[in-house]
């Protein structure tokens, strides 16, 4: 039992000073068998399996999560509660802001990952203990050691000798001979120990005094290597020392490996770096070189660590409790030396490699997530006919003309790079004017023959070949288009098209609706990251699926026109529910309101709660989607037509609030707010209602209005956004701008990417592709906007670095552009 004030003080010391909590504290915590919590950064391990009677320990999982993620305790507690109630991250971020203190999706996901790691460690610990108990080798001391393990790596270190199929360790063989009592006596009562009495000439391992002494040393070495306090101390010594990781070319790899593969790793042939300063990409590169048997990698721990560790063990932790003979002291010294070389040093090496790899994988996955989010949230080009071009030489350029709603109008193959280019150009002009809507936008994939195809179109446009049409083109990333063209989803969607023509369709749709098209492709095939084969496949898949769900949900989907594939990624839905919604829509006609979702099979209260706010019912597409009247909404009628529910009654009238981001659970609050501002639901998105709302907010704060309508400020802000945003509002419109080709296209607030041209004492000049470089003043280059690795450099931004910037001011007459730094792109 530990005093609460002492406990809190030790937590504070671990969090602020990153000091190690000694084993005396760990052992004072009661161990049971339900949950295990641990600190990664501070090496603190606490096993609080259940609250026991008469204990004053107040540590809970929220304290640990708070220290690990730097999130307030009450927020961690709320996130745990929301996760246990099966709430999705998009739902929490949008509709439970007050509970999570306005955290973004990435921060919530970080807390979720750490919480799952805690649960995973608890589950593994309990499983290992049950296995050892079944094998009959579990002792109270071993169980206590396992319960105090700080990580999965430490648990494996303790458990490895007891795994089935593993050889008996030297310590276990000595224990089997009964020498454990002698080892215990050597520490606790050395004056009573006479090792000569343990000699048994007829027994192997006890036949001489030397064998008995060796057996005792092995047991002591094992005890030292598995002692939590000892491991904590040696790790603290390492953190204060200059520990390095070193890689060198493997001779066997140089002789038998492929020359091209070997040359890729020339930077790491003689590479040495401090453990604390190595970059994530360097760690992953070294790991890959080692797995290909090209590099040899080792961790170098200074000799001073061994000498300090040995002195501490002999004179402190493993010092005999009473006077010991010189021969007994020599045994302890040998045991410490053996433990360090044979057990602790390999464990430290594994720990460092595991920690570096884990950190590098997390950074690599975070980069994937950032890049994927940016790709998915590209603003769509709506309301125009587009020609998608999959360029090629020998097999020609595949064309697909798409309607403003992405329907396939025509497909063809033109040979633009062979003889007869004029004939093919005439055919191209005919295709652009043949159909009802003239095609003026051309999208070219960036694959083989891209530049030659671009030159062909640019020459025709320069010669005004398509006059009177004002034709323009752009180049888009076609990564993953070929893989998608032969996928089951593409075959189902375009069964009569050749796979090459499907690629052209996909390229065109990536500009018309990037989100709707890119979700059809496995994110790993989009070319948005590096080292994707060197990170945990499960963690990468979970992270990418999470960001896809986040983007799809925040943008929202029109339930009556969106594809089944896109619908799968809405929060609260999955492949089965999306299929059931599609079947219901096909057999009953379009949905007229969100309430009708409750009629769909598999749509329970929790699923409906999670997805309803992200689903839209657009009155315009409702009329276009089907000539049939909306379905009657009794459960039995739905059951006859589709696999729906029975006994569920909903209204079939249109609710204007269903086209907004307002959640159905807040409709009553929205109605009260409309009454308060003298508005109606028929005015949603109008200038009149927006003026009424703004006038009300000017006279009363949002907090005051929230109290009047009996709601929270966060919920009321969502309601205000939903009521004032114009019909068909898309969050992607405010994120990125297209066709920025000159200084006259720039507007304050525009977000762009560029490359640093030059850095001066007063700021950095950035090329943003408009013919004039913009200036980021040094006051805008703050530490929080820079990567950790650049915060100590004399030049925060250097030439050649890619940055994301926001336009602050444009002076066209003087040709000056003022920029604000958003972040440095890795």
C-alpha cells in the first residue's frame, strides 16, 4: 500500500523529469489479473489488475494515457468511455467535441492506439501466466516479475526461457539441481552458506565445488537480468550515455547480392549515429538492408555503462545483507559480469532496435496518413464534361469522355504518336464536339508517354485547333489505375469495357470526384508514402482505413447517388450495411429522409447514430435519382421488397435538415434555434437566414444562445454551420484551389505548396508556381511549424525544402506576395 501523495509525486517526477521509478515503488502496487498499464517513455510499469480492498492507490488508466499522449486525464477518460460504447472517431470529433476537448482525428486516434496497446499487453500477460500455470512452472516471484513488465519486449525477455520447445537455460538447469536455495542464501545470509556441502560427486552439475559455484552464478545472473529495478537502472545509465547504432556492409552480401540492390545502401556501408538522433527513414533503410543480408547492424553501448552498472550491483542492489567471504563476493561479481554480457546486453540491444523500429514505423504511417488525407480532400471539378486520357505509345492513347455526373459517354483509342497524327487530331476534335455537352477539359495520366501526349495537346491548343472551344488540360497522378482496372469492383462497375479503357475512365473521374474514385483503390497502391513494405501491415492498414473513413464522413455522401464502395467508408457503415442500403434503394426508390435508414437490415440504433450525421438527402438528386415515388415506410412493406426490418415506422416526408451536417439527435435544438432567430427550415442556406443568424450572434454570444436553446456551444456551432452553409456545400472547396497559374489568380487565404528558393536574414522566398516568389517573413517561421529535427538549425528553412503556405497578402502592382508558413512537407 502506497501513500497517495507519494504516488502522485512519483507520477509527476516520471512525467516531467522522465526519471525512472524504482522497483521499490513498482513492488508496492497490488498485482491482480484484469488490466495492465505501462509507461513507454518513462519506463514506469504498474499492474493494477483490479481494485483491491483497503488500497489507497488511485492510479487508473486515464493517468497513464494522459502521460503517454499528453492529453488531459478527463479527456482520456471520456475517450475510453466513447470507445467502449463503440463510437467511431469521425463521430467523436464532430459530434462529441465537448467530451474530447476539441481534439482532431489524429489526436483521438493516437489515444485509441495507446489504449489498445495497453489492452493488448494485459491480454498477453494474462495468457502467458495461464500458460505457465498450466505447465506447472509458475512461481509467485515469476508472476510478480511478469506483472511488473513495462512492455511486450520485457515480457518476452522474461517468458522466452519457458516457451515450449526452447532449451533449458543454464539457470533452469541449476535450479533443477536444487541450487536456488544456495543462491538465495548467498544474498540473504552468506555467513551460513558453505558451498562444499552441496557437492555430490555422483551427480552431474554438482560433482565438484567449481560446478556448484558455476550453477549458483547462473541462477544469480538470471535473477539480476529479470529484476525490474536492475533493468530500470541500467536503462537509466544508457540514456545518460552516448549509445550509437552502427551499420556496415556484410561481406557475404557484397559477394552474393545483386549489384543494384547493394548500391542502394551505399550511404549505410559505414554508418554510425546516436540512438537519439537517428531519423526514421534511416532506421527503416537499415532494417531493410539487414533483412536483405546486405548490412550488418549493431548497437554500441559504452564500456562506462558496464563499469557503473557492475559497481551499483555489487555495492547496492545485489550486495549481501551481511558480511560475506571474499569467495562469495567473487561469485556475485562473476554473476553480475555474466548477466550483463550474456543476458542484459542482448536485451538492451533488442529493446533499442524495437523502440527505433516502432518510432520509425509510426512516423512512416503518419506520413502515409497525411499524404492520403491531402489526396482525398482535393477539390473536385464539377459541372463539365471531361476527357480522361491514359497515354501510351504502341497500344495507343485510351480515351474516355465522361458526363458532368461521371457517366461514360464514349470510349476510344487514338494513336497520337504514330504516323497519321493529323487524322487522329481531326478525330479528336470530332469527339469533343460530337455529344450534347462539348468537352473542353482534358485529363492526362502521368504514366508512360505522358509528356509526349501533353506536347501533342499543347501544340493543338496553341494553334487554336479546337476553336471555338476553349480547351485546357491538366496532368493527374494515375497510380493504382491499372490495378483498379482489373479489380472485381471495376469489372462489376464496367463489365463491357476493356481494362485499358477502364483506366482512362478512372483517370478522368479522379478529377471530377477524387474522393469517390480513390476510395475504390487500396491506399497502398496510390504512391503516397515510402517504406510501406517495411512497416507493420496491420497498423498501416488500420491507419489508412481510419483516414479514409474520416475523409468520406467529413465530406458527407448523398445516400441516393453515391456508390456502394464509397458508402462502405462512412462511419458506422461497412460492406454489408452498404450493400443492404443499395438493395433497399434499388427496390424501394430513393430515400426521402434519414429516418428511413432505420428500415434497412443491419441498421441498429448505434449504427444509425454513427452514420446519420454524415449522410445527406439532397432534394435535387432525390428527384433525378428515380421516377418512382418514395417508398411507404412501414416495416412489412419494406420486407416484401427488400430484406428490411419489420415493425419499424418512419415518416416519408422530406426534412430539409437532412441535407445539412446537423445530426438528427439535434433536430429539436435546431428547431428551437430557428424559432429564436425568426427563421424556418425552408430558408436553410439562404442569405436571409444567414443574416438573421449573424445578427443574433452579434447581440448574444454563442454560449448564451446555447443556454437559451438548452444545448452546448459545440452543438450549436454545428447547427449554425448547417443552417447557414449554402445547398451542396463541400468542405473541400475551402481547402485547395485549382488553376493557380499567375499572380492574378491568388487570393488571401489560398493554400498552396511550393519550394524554398532562397533564405535570408529576414525570411524565406518560396516558388509557388506563379512566376514570382512569395516571402515568408521570419516572424511566421515559428518552432511549432517546423519538424523536430529542424528546430535547432541556424537556418530553419533551407533552399529546396517543400512547404505548405497560406497567402496573406498580394500586391500585384509591386509583384509582392506575403505568405504564412503552415508546415514543412517531409
